[in-house]
C-alpha cells in the first residue's frame, strides 16, 4: 500500500457491483415501507479530497442539505450518509407520514420517520458490505444532520482524513420526483481493508 | 453498566439498575440469545410486568403475538449482525403492548424505539432497546397541524373575501408603498396581477402629494377614517374619480395601513345628471314663474283696462247726460226769451224789458259758445290735434289784460281783483292764446267760488331755475280732496250744487290741466274747505327767454 487509494478498474467495478446489490436491497426495503417505488442508479466510485467534497455536494444539492449519518465499525470503519436537499428531505418525510399538512419546518415526528428511512437504506448498504466481505460490521444508531455543505463536511469528516473514497448512488422516489445520494466515506485504512476484501472476492471468483 | 446488568438481579450491582429506573425512558437490555438482562422501572410500569418476572425471558415469550414484526427483525439484525435501528412512531404502531402514562387505553400511546447494537471487546454482542413515549409530542404536532389548518382556512376565507371584493384594497407601508393589492385594485388601475406591488400610492393618486408634501406618513394618517375623493390614474394614463379611505392595521410595531379605493365615475355621472336635471328644472320653474308673472300682469292690465273702459264708458255716459243738460239750459233760456220777445208778451209799453231779454239771450249764447269752445279744445287735445305756438309772452301784460277782461264779472260778484305781477318778469315761451285762456279760466273759477267782498289775486314769478309760475289765489270756499279730484275730471263737478249755481261749464280745470301738459308743465291746486284755493301754472324752465335778448 502506498498510502493512497489504489483501486484498479476491476476492483472498482467489483465495489460498484457490491454496492449495487446493497442498494437494491435498500430500495426494496424503502419501497415496502413507503409503498412507493424507489429507483436507484448505478453507484459511482470516486476518490476525492476532503476540501473538494463541499463543492461536489453543492453540484447535486444547491443550498442546505439534510441527511442521515450512520457510522459503522468492524473490519471496515467509516461513515455512511444519505443526503438530500433540505427541501426534498421534507418532501420525503411528508411522503412517509400521514397527514401531510404544509408546516414550514419539519416536525419531530417527520424527523423520526426520515431518520428511520435513512436507517433502513444505510443498514441495507452496510449489511450488504458486511455480507460481502464476510466480516462483522456493526452500525451505530442513525443521526440526523443538516446545514450548508461546508458545515456538514466539517462535522462528519475528521481532520486527519485528506482523501476520501466516495461511493455515490443517486436515487429517485417516483411520484414525488425526489432525489438524493448515498455517500460512503472511508479513510485510507478502511479503503485498504475494502480493497483487500474485494480483491479476495475477485480472486475467489477467478479460482472458481 | 451493561456488564453489571448481566449479573443476576440483587447481586450487589443494583445501583446501576436503580439508575436505569430513574430514567424516564424504557430501557431493555437483551443478551446475545435474546433474553432480557435489564428491565427498568419505566418499562415495568408501562407493561405491568415486574423486572423480576421479565428478567431471563424473551420478549415474544412475555407478550406472545404482541411484539411487532419490525421490532423482532430489528432485534434479530442487532444481535446477529450488529445493526442499530430506529423505529419511528409515525411508521410503527404499537411495537410493544405499552400502556399510556395515564393508563388511558382509549388513546394508545406512541413510542419511538432505538435498537442499538452494543459490543465491547471480545464479549458477546448485546442489544440495548430504548423506548421513548412521544405521545405528547405527537399530540402537540397534531394540535399544531389542526391550528395550521384552521389558520390556513381562515386565511383562505379572508383571501377569498378580499379577492371577491368589488372595491380595490391595498396594503400600504407607512412610506406609502403598496405591499399588496387585491385583484379588484389591479383591475381598477389597469395592472397585471402583482403589478401594483412596490409602487408608491402617489403614482396612482398624484393629488396625495399635495396633502402633506413628501411626508407620506402624515398624508396617509390624514386619510384615516374619512372618505376623500381624488382623481386616480390608470396604467394607460386615463383618469377616473375615486373615493379613498384608509385604516391602520394594528398589531405590529411597524405601521401598516389598508386603503380602500372605489371607482366613483358612475356615481359622479349620476350626480352630474342630477345637477343638470335640477338646473333644467330650476330654469323651467323660473320660465314658468315668468309666464305666470306675465299672465298675472296681463290679467291686471286687462282688469285695469276693463275698469278704465268701464270708467270711460261711465264718464262718457255721464258726460253726454251733463252735456245735453248743459247745452239745453242756455238754449232753453235763449229760446224762452226769444219767444217772449217775438210774441211781445209785455206789449210795447215796456220796451226796456226786451232789451234785458236780449241781454239774457246774448249771455246764454256767449256761455254756450264758451262751452262749445272748451269742448272743442278738449276734444282737440284728446285727439292730439292741438298744436301750440312758442312765442315770447310778457306775462305781466297778459295778466293785466285778463284782469281787465274779468273786471266786469268781479264787480258783479263784489270780488276784488288784485294783480301781483312784477315788472321785471322774463318773457315766457308759450302759446299766448292758450295761456290767456288758462288765466281767464282760473280767474273765472276763482271769482265764481269767492263770496262777495272776497278777493282774487293774480301773481307770477320766475324762480332761480328760470321756471315761470303763474298763481291764481282766491279767498273762496275752497274744496276738500274729493271735490278737487272731481273738479279735475270733465263735468266732474256737474252734480255740485254750487257749480250749478255758478253756471260753470265744468270743463275749465280739465282743460287747463291738459293745456299745461301740452306745454310740458303742470297745474297744481292747493285748497282746503274754507281756506280758499291757490292754483299754480308751472312752466318748465326752458320756457323762459333770456331777458336781455327780448329787450334787444
């Protein structure tokens, strides 16, 4: 390891594939819950620097961002995030909670509902990842976060991390045309662990 | 704490349990095989299951068929895969059979549940379930939603009211800027929806700038509570009369006002029509009054003419009756005395008597002649045929001549004639024959109505304006006002016994008056019973010729 992310195209494809499976499970869980169809795009894997992340977030979500964060621990440690433009997070919460009255702020009940939705999606992703690498990964309870992209990045990414592995999955909730994305933020150590795990899988497939 | 909780209850680590009991949330700790290791006081209260009864058992054993599938899956995922889960009250109804804090079964409580995977070092994974009663928060939110819905409905009703108003309604900032306007206002001023927002009110009603100049706050305040009429401008530059009233919107520290604007063109038009109609009506009334006035005047004139005609007719009848009498009397005398002379009824012995009769006949004839002359003159004047000459007359000379002519008559009645005629009288421009006739008439009358030993004075003077006045004053019987009025009418005094007695023609004074009028002057008679009579002939000033010219 040279201390930098070093994912070959093959590994990258494998990671994308793995997450695709996870995310599809999450979509199924979400659809069942909200009785609405959730469409998830093929994930993309990028290595970004800590400093460029806010600008990247802004490209997709201009203005304030709402999200759910879950940390995971075990063989691979990192943060999983589900992010939406703030306005859309409100819409999503309203789609889940009956009695959709127009109250400007998100209510406590709506926050809880949103939290659970994020929790389901992120747990599905973390679970798929754990299954894949055949290792135990525990997840923390989810937290809601919100703010400008800069604030968000400052609170969720520790100073020590300069490069981040960014796994991005865009999704749309049909009928409401809501969109957002899922981020997996891994540090160097975690990324290395992931690569090794994925390499092992790829090798096992080759051997087979 | 969790390590302690795994120890058997009452094994000396009960302090942790006691602490968990102090927390106002439900805490359940499950061991790796799903058995209950910790069951705090809160959860015991809400489930009715004491910690001693719960410990060591599994949830689905405690509440068979009453634990939700979602919670069971979450616990399974937690213990077997280390996933933490949150179950929201909005999405999960009654994951556990919990009572409400007040034991009220009618309104089931709502709970948020966190299922947390807890793993420390190499020890087996445990599951911490945290249950929070969110019923009151949920109830508050429902109440809030209800309030919001009621407010939105109220706002919708008010908005509907404002929008359906026929009047333009503007919300104003205290600086006179329009904050919002209803559709009626936008239509009134010919603007698109939202086109009035941000505009100054003065741009719509320029005359407001004249109220308090640039002090818009004062201007707007001055409009509060009273209706004012102003000309308002539409977007296309056309103008319409409007009625404006303003009220202050209370509440905030910031002053805001609402203005109500109404197009009153139609009302103005009606008012103008009404005014026009009133004016026309007034004109017609005036014209009618004028017609009525003319009619009344015509009626009065007609009445006057009728009375005059009647009077004239009566006068004529009287005149004819008097005339025939007056003419017949001297004629009878003439005929009677002439017959006596013809038949020589006294024979030839007293020849002198016939001379006396002849004198009677002559006097009667002369009287008849003067009567006929006066009549002819009057008729001539009335017919407008009488023309007068303008000769310079020496009044003193003429007066003396007249006195001389009347001397005989005066002596007969023992009346003294006096002349008061100054020598230096300026000549009068008049008709000499007519002036003489007037003087003789007045002197004759004066002598006739003056008792014996009375006197008649003839005077004349020229006043400072050059007007000549001839005066005939007698010390006679005089007249009252009624007699005088009658005396001035032709034969007016015919019934007067005195007149009969004195054989007047009854035409003297009317004739003198008519002749004076012909000269542009007037006859003035001052008299009272027993006070004598003064008759004045006043000639106008221009009738006098300058003395020196005549002298020259």
